[in-house]
């Protein structure tokens, strides 16, 4: 039986049921501490006032001190508006999001200030997106060389040594790529922020890549619709996808090592390198 065989009242009831379930999921209370939050945006098309506009579906994922990750929020709006980011983060806090120490995202305008205002947390700029921006200042044939030079900093065991290598590389590339050197100087703290956190967690903290698979799933469902008639329809479809994915995560193994959470605020410094540096 096709859609033509379903009455309007049945469709309306189905939509109401979905809206209630999605609403309960997206507005549920958050308990405990959530040290890490990832934010990412998926852009969708929506009809608005007789026009077709691009809107951002902001997805928030967090990891708690039990090592579990959950999808904790969905917001629809203009991603570049600081007021939107602030309101969205405040809504998460109102629901109980607490203990946030690091927020990982791309460089959205206004987001860094909103994070500091709402959570007093550190911001980690997505390393993957930053690298793409950095290599835009380098000729295509030299991308491999430039990327390898920058990655030397990422290979260091702690934030102190990573910063030293970062600044050294910035000065080395300045004669050939001055704009790249300027970008490195401006963004060092934001790109290397994750290195002050437990090394057992770092592979999942330096970028928004942990959300990539989720975003692809959201995009596949959204592409079937094409253009959404209104914001409610976006919340219904995307919210249902997130609800389904969150259930799958709860039956999976722990996402992060629980014991390592106790090491937050205790920056690790490699003892051998430290001795070598002092001796020098």
C-alpha cells in the first residue's frame, strides 16, 4: 500500500507520535558530568516566507565521566549568529549539562565567545578543518610537505613540546608561506587545546570526526526530502535519526576510558623529554 492509501488523520497521528518521542528525547534532563562536548552543523534547505533558504542543523554530542557518549541536543538556525549559539548552549545547561571542560567544533563565528560565556570551558578548533584552511595558503604541489611539517607538533607527547615545535615550524615556513605562518601564530592555542587533556582521550578530542558518520546518516535521510517545508519537519526527521542513533550507542562498549577522566587538569609532561630539556 502506498502513501495514497493512508488517511490524513493517520498521517497526522503518526507525526504527532514521532514529535512527542523526539521532543522527550531532545529535552530530557541531563545528569552527571559531561567533560567533552562536540558540536557540528549540517546544512539543509528549508522554505521560509516563499523563499528557499539554507539553515544549519546543529548537533551536540557529549561524553560523560562514565565513558558513554550521547546525543544531547539539536538546534535549527543560522550557524554564524552568536546569539543562536549562546541560546543553544544555555538550553543545554538548563537541562543539566554540567562539568564541561572542552568543546570541540569548527570555527563558527561567535561560538568561541558563547562557550566561554555559558560554560567557562576551553574551545578546541577542529584540527581537520583547520588543516584544510591552512593548506589553502600553500601551493597544491607543496601540500604534503607543509602538512608533514605541521603534524610534527601533533606527534609530541604533551602541550609544552607541541607548542615549541609549532612555533618552530611557523618560523620555518614564514619565508615561503607567510599567511600560513600568521595563521599558525593566531590559532596555536585553539588547535593544540586538546593536548592538555588525558592522552588516552586525545585521539577523539582533536576534531569533530567522531560526528562524521552521524552527519552522513543525517544527510542521507535529509537528501530524500530535499527541501523541508518548515522547521518542525526538520526537527521531526533529524530528531528521529538522532534518537535511533543514540539508542545504538547505549548498547555499544564505552566510548572513552573511564579512569583517564581523573587526569583532567593534570597536564602530562613526558619525564624523559623534560629531563633532556633541562639538561640542554
